[in-house]
C-alpha cells in the first residue's frame, strides 16, 4: 500500500524502480513466478458485492489435449475481457474446466495399453476405466498448466471436469428428466459409424478429405424384358463410388422432370447378384445432369438415400456388421418401427464364394470383378471424392443403421430460436445469427449415445427377460420408480453419452446447478453468463445445444427460461501466414508455448515430424521448417503473443498468423520498458536524488503538450471502453498501441524532455511535467493490463508508488481508468495535430536535402491564414524545439523568397532556403551520377516495351508492371532535373 512521498521516500522508490528496470526487457525473467503469485493471492476469485456481474465459462478443452493456436487466440480474448471487467468493478468469474473427451481419451489410453501388450477388449470395463483415471491424474494437468502460461485469470479454485461427481450428477439429472418429459427415446437411425472404434460419431468428429477414387458405372436391367429406354436399351446405368452397397439397394431414382425416364417411373429393376426386384421412383433429389441421371438408392448406408427412402416408404437393408464386414444374413427392415428384421441370406459371387464375412473394401473388389465377368460393368472412371474419415484414427466412416439414444429436439428448439430472434442472445458479428437460424429451423433429432467405455454411462437399465427399458439416476431408483423386486435381473446400458451432451450443460452445471449444498449465490450472480467466446464451426454442435438445454432446465424466478449467455462472440480460425489451415499433416502447426519460450531448430523439426499419420511427408515438412525457421523460433514472451492475438481479433474473420507481427509487438513491449526507464531517469538528478514530482494535476501550468497528452489519454480511455463493449479487441489493441507508441513515446516524451532540459522552464512546471509523465504512464499501464498482464504488473509496481497510487497489492485488482471528459479538448488536439504536420513537413525537407538532425534550419511559412497565425502563436516554441528550427518567419503570398525546398501543410507552404545549407557543386555531382543511373534503367525498360515480341508474348500483368516502373522512373528523373536546375541557380 502507498506511503507518504517524502523526498527520501521518492528517491528510494525511484532507485528501486530503476534497479527493477536496469536490464534489457526479458519476458522470461518478468513472467517467472508472477502468475503463481496472482493465483495464490486469490485475485481470480469472484466477489459478490458489486452492482454488476460479468462471467465467462471457459470452453472446456479436452483433458487429453495440448494447447494449440486456437486455444491461445480465444484465451487471449477471454482473459482480456475478464481482466477488464474485474478492474472495471464488476463481480467477475471466469469459470474453468476440462472435457473428458470420450473417444479421444479412450484412443490415447488404448494406444498406451497396446504399447504394453494389452487390449481393451481383454479387460473388464471397470479395469479399463481405472486405467483412464490413472492416465488422467498423470497427464490431465498438462492443458491447465499451459493455460496458466497464457496468463489466463480463471478461478482455479472452481475448476471442473465433466466427469467429476457434481457434473456427472447434473448429466444424470438432465437425462432422466428429459426421458420423463418424453424428450429422450431409443430408436433405430442412420449414424456416422467408426468401424475401428465401433462407435457412433457426431458430424464434427468426421472430416471430409479430398481424395482420388473411382466412379463405377453398372447396368441395372429391367425386370420386364419388353421395357426399354428411349434409346432402346433394356437397362439403366447407375454410378456409385461404393459398389459394395449394391447388396443393400432398394430402389433406383430419377428426377421427376427428366423426360428420358418419365415412362419408366413405377417400373422395376432386378438387381444383379441379389436378384432383388426394386422400384424406379421419381424424386427431386436426383440431379438430371449428374452421370446418367439415374441413382441407386441404399437407405441403410447413405444419409441422402435414407431421407429419400423415408419419402418413398422404401425398406432399409443393413449389409454390414459393426466392423464394416458383410453380414452372413442381411437385415431387412420394412420401416424404422420394426424392431426385429427379416433376414435375407447374403449371396455369393459368380465363382460361388460367399460375400459373407468379407471386409467392405475386399467385397468391393470381388463385386467389381463379378460385374466385369458377367457383363454388367459399363465403365470405371477416375473420380475426385470427399472421403469421410474419423477425426480420431482416420478410418473411413460408414453410414450405419443402429439402435441409439436420441433427444427429440423440436420442443427444445423453439425457445432457443425465440431467444435469438427477440435479442435475448446476441451474436457478434451479427451475420452468425443467420447461420444459427438456418441450422435451428431444419433440426434432426440428436443422437446422444456412443459405443465407448469412457464417458457418462447412460442411466438406463434393461430387463432382458421382458425387453423393458427403465431410466432413473441409479439402479436403486429404478426399482423404486418402477416397482421392481430384487429378483428382477437388470443390466445397465453399455453405451455412454456423447461428449456434447455434458458440455451442453456447461454454463449452469459448472455453477453447481445440481448441488443442493452449494452456495446459491454463484448460480444467482453469474448465470446467465455474459459472453461465450467460440469459433463458428461449433455454433450448431455446442452453442445451439447449450441454448436448448439451458432454457429447458434453468428458470428465472418468474418461471421464464434463462439463456446460458447474453452474447455469443464468434471468432475466426487461426491460419498460417499464407492463409492455410494449421495441421500436423501440412507441417505448419505453431505451439503457443514455443512462441512464448522459444524453441531451437532441431527441436522444432522433431516436434513437427514425429507421430505423423503419413510419415512419408516428414522429409518435405523438415525441409519446409528449416527454410522458414533457420534459427528456430526466438522467445517472444506471453505479452507479445497475447497482444498479437488481440490485434488480429477482428470479429468473425479468420486470421493469418505471421511471426513478424509477434516480433513487432515484442518490440512494443520493449518500447514500453525503455520509455518507463527513461521517464524514471528524468525524475532524479545527477546524484540519484529525486527531483520534485507533483502528486496531483495542476492544469494552470500546463502548456499545449500537457493539455494534448491529457486530452488524448482521456479520448483513448473512452475509445477503449467503447471497443471493449463492442468486443472489438483489435480496436482496443490499436487504441493502446497508437496512444503509447505514437502519442506518448514518440511525441509527449520528446516534448517533455525538451522542457525538462530547458533552463528557462520554471521548476514548478517541471514538477508538473514529471507528474504528467508518470500519471499518463501509470494510467496507460492499467488500461493495457488486460492484454499485457505481465509487463504492466512489473512496471506498475514501480511507477504507482511514485504517485501514491499503490492502493492495491497488484494491478490485477487495481481500478480500470475512467474518462474525464473535462480534459478532452478538440481545439488542443487540432492544434497538436497541426504542429505534428508542420514538424513532419520540415523533417521531409531535411530528408530531401540530406541534412543531418544536428543542423538547425531557417524556416519560412507562406500563405498563413488568420486562424493559423493564432494557432502558430500557441505552438511556436514546441515547433522550433522539435523540428530543430533556428528561425521562423511568416512571409506573404507574392513576397520574393530565396531558392528553397518546400513542403505543403494544407494550403500553407513550408519553405527552407537552400543557400548556405548545401554545397551546390558537390550536390550537383551526386545528382548527376544518380540521374545517369536512373536514365539507364529507364532506357532499358523503354527498349523492352518497344520490342513487339515482348509486348505480344509476355503476360498482360508483366507488361503493365514494366509500364508502371517506367512511369515511376520518368517521374523521378523529372523531379531530379528540376532540382539540378535549382542548384545551378545557386
């Protein structure tokens, strides 16, 4: 806390501060231990006594995971918002937690076991889950320690895990209540099936890869041999990328407006191999121009065919088992309500070998061979296709008909639609509202079961003797709820819930919704949460489901549904500097921790080329990495990385991440560090004793520089508050950068230095200038803190005591600066802007005349208006000092002036007489050589453009570029000739 600032205290404080800033800026030294101190001090814990509250639920990263650039990006955004609201006086909670990541975690643990010679299927479920928990305890803290490295100020005392007791109870509670409300059911549907892990997958867990494949064309003959196509053929030609699915075909479809096939609708086809008779149906789904305009329909093995089959009441025939092998007997379902299928013997090929038991791609080869032998293979063509592969493991995913648990979403969807329509939930940027609404108005029931062992086991029990299914929170409740005696044998469902089910409850389950013994203030104060920060790719998978689930289960006091968050802030994806998506296979992944700590080249190469799905790409990636990072990656520190992320956070747009930006913002950190040291050095004399520093503002002795920097300070604070409210973190970063670097460091510090070194300036004014220097710096540190927490804490601890402002132990809980409108002056800012233009014009002339900064220049001003003359009287002294002007004279329009170099500021002309400043003979010689060199370049380009062969054969853009280059050279030659003529006159 602050102590009275006597001269002795000030001297001691300034010397201590200079000692802290003695060495060059080193982020590693600054950051070491600082976060741990914040966390141990409890700065991240919420208060409950303020008028306003702000909360964010951290999107739970996979407990298996490691930090990637997307995490770094959205953590920087969330932490900036959280720190801002905490400092701005709100009850503030950033709720952390991790996701159990069902399939990802199970895959990691299975691989570990396989490395030990063990297989999951050889273990009991309980033993395997014990192994997962062991691994979670061993490695699960990796991601949270990395989040700490980013400086994320989450309340770790409230950390949750989707499989902890409280959240598991919430999941069971929600499942049971939805089932009792008739909103969860078990049914047979088509799902994305992973044959390797033998589980259903969500669409988000399936990646479509561009791959080379084939399109096979088969002849399907009409059942009635008298029927022909318009061109006299007794068959239709259908095309498919998956020939094996022929075994499950139940129709052929054509477009109803396709005149070629109109006479065939209602007729039948007899399928090859199976001999099954199937109808020809008309449906708008079929594209007339694709292939022959005829499509084979396999409702049990294609999502589009499934929907078409429902429209035409076609049977569904499942041909595959859970490992994607051909079944010994195909399962025929006349409709989805039929529980037990009719079995149809799987056929054999032309050589008498049964297709039963064949792996799907082996069956494909056999079937194509049979088609060729029997003459119904029309053609095979190369074809570019989108191969659906499991995100985890890369297996080709199979649409498969299976029994799963579903949430009936129609009743849940309408309140979620209304909440966005009426503005209860706002999307930023607004365009994502349209994406959300498009998804919500065409919802399919949500498949929530997964065939895994790791996850929330579905709270449903089966009586195998009767076929009944019972749902309750545990087996004891089942027996009570359904009046079952102890001698009834019950078996719990083996499946677990989709990970998105538990994360759909995230905003309220983490705030102790299901815990009757928890502090009720947490849910009451921080729900709804203020904002969800997320990528657009999970608006449907997560955002929409959170809205539906929350509004169904969390109610206001008046019984109306509560939304999970008031704003959805949608950010883009982090891409590499060329706009490519970052991926291990491309070898362009950056690890945020490597940007913070740095990494040597060999370690980077090893990191990028190890554990690749396609090891053959390793050599190419190694070459690319060595070229791009010949010295490895230097350590930039957390603050520079965070500032880079926020500076790129223009809402909704993907960002191309370039290390040059990080390097630039590391330089910005260095600029702040050095400016702070410079300011402190100007607060002590040659003996190291403190010079007088005012402790309060004294506007009576302010001149233009003080009035201007205080006006700009308060204008910047106002802009920063506005941009935080608009979630424009890119604009916040720009406000901070422009103010600190361009206005404070480049202008005010220079102006202040001139006054502090001027013996004619009073001691009273100098004491006030030191106050303003420190006040502005201390205030800027506070408004920069949400984005650059480490650097600002380090410097603030040294600066705040000098002004008696260390009213808190840390900048983390210091007050955020507020705008003082009385100190904002448009006239002052306009005067300063004009002064800056005048100085820039003199500097331009100085540069053109090749004059060093040591030379003080005579300046003439011509065409000065009455208002400008009045303004000039206010800024004359500052202009002469900063522009290094020896004399300043106003001349009237028409007055004879000596030969001068000039520059324009609006209508005002700035003139610097040349005589006496340069050696005309030497300058003419220099310009003559430069003119000769430019002329040769221009002549060469002119000859090239005069060559008809070049102009006619070269690309248009190349010719245009040469013309532009010639025009630029000719302009330079003209200006140089004029300058030489002027010099001859001297």
